[in-house]
C-alpha cells in the first residue's frame, strides 16, 4: 500500500493523514534535537536576519495595544522586536512546535526583561489559539518546514482578527542560496544520497513565489504581495560557516552527526573547498535570498 493512498483506517483516519501525523512527529523530534545549536548561535541568527526582521515589522506594522503571534520562533528575534512596537498595552506570544525551542525563546525574553512577551508550544498546522485573536502574525523561515503549508496558512488566517496583518518569510531557490545549497551538494555527492531527504519539507520547499502567494490567497488573505530580500551569509572562515550551518540544519544535522570521524573530516574539507570562491579579505560573504510574503484580513462592516 502506498503512503499517499487515500483509504480509510479502522479509526477513521486516512493513510494520507496517518503519514502526515508520523511526519509531524518525526519533524518535532528532529528540531528538538538541534535546539542546543540554535541556543548557541541565537545572536548570530538574529544578526543575519536583522534587515529581514525590520522589513517584516515594517510591512505588518504592529501598533500600541495590539496582539502579535510569532510562529516557528526559534530564538524569538522578530517577536522580541515587535514587543517594543505594541507597548503600551499590547502583548506578544512567541511560539514553536517543540518545547526545546520555546524554552530558548523564553530564556532570552527573560534575560531582556520583556514582560509583555509570553512563550507557548504551538503547531503551525494546528494553532491552539482562538479565532481572530491576533492583530499580527509573524513567521520567519518556518512555513516551508511544515508537512502541510496550505493547512498552516489557513490556520494563520483563522487566528487573525479583521484588519490583521501577516508577514511570512521563506528561503528562495536553492541555487540562489549557496550558503546552504553547497552543504546539500557536497553531502549528497559524498554519501550518495539525495538531499534534502525525499518526503521531508526543507528550506527551499516554498521557493516558488507563485505557490507561496497562492497559499496565502487560498487561505483567504487579501492584498497578498511578495518581495525578494538579499540575505547574505557572513562568516570569518569556512570552519565557522560549516560549524554554524551544521548546528542549525535540522534533519541534516542528524545525518552529519552520525558520520565516522574520518568521513566527517573529509566532508568538511570538501565543503570548505566548494565554498572557497566566496572568500575575501573580510572572510566569507555567501549570497542568500529570501522571499517575504505579506497579506491582511479584510475588515468586516460594522
């Protein structure tokens, strides 16, 4: 029986639905396992994405007294930045699908004294919040990593109040993001396995701008627009780039961690050689492109 066949299970669930549930469980585990790397490199993650975060807040325009939800928050950067914009009287919920990731954001919010920020474990595909409960939803580099992005987009629309705004970023095409594409290429060549692994959502899953905007329009959002933003990757050396990328790469991290020492060293050397063309006097500057999609919920007539 094929995993994508739509037939009923005894409990009333289809095989397709059952396969998605299994995938969600697998993804939660994989991202929970790399939470330590995200904690270690949280400041660098926010530093690299600072321009993107500013643009997300510019287009979603959180205002004093409003409620903001950040989904797939990782270290929590966009939500933290939004907290200053909704004061006084507003509040921010930063959330991730794993408790391990959410704990990182909670600790960082506490260290910053952000009393208006709370942290929750929330699934993008089934957001445990009431309908129309937020004025702004932010999702930085998370929507492309879920098993059913259409379902996630519908959930985002559901929790937005009339007049609510959304800002969602995803990575552009693989060939335009060699900071990660090179890693996939060298690992795939050396291990003889396709990367990203078949069946797993991955960083480039939503690189097609038409598909991304279509998902938001089909979810019921209005005024959907898309902007490309350059997001270069900077590192002092190839070793720094490799170490940081390996630590943050989710499912790929587990593959790399399982390699024998000699194979891991050979792979690291191949990666350093492949990324060398981007090296200069200031270290590595590797191109990167993300897509920023925005939209809003129409206000209802009084």
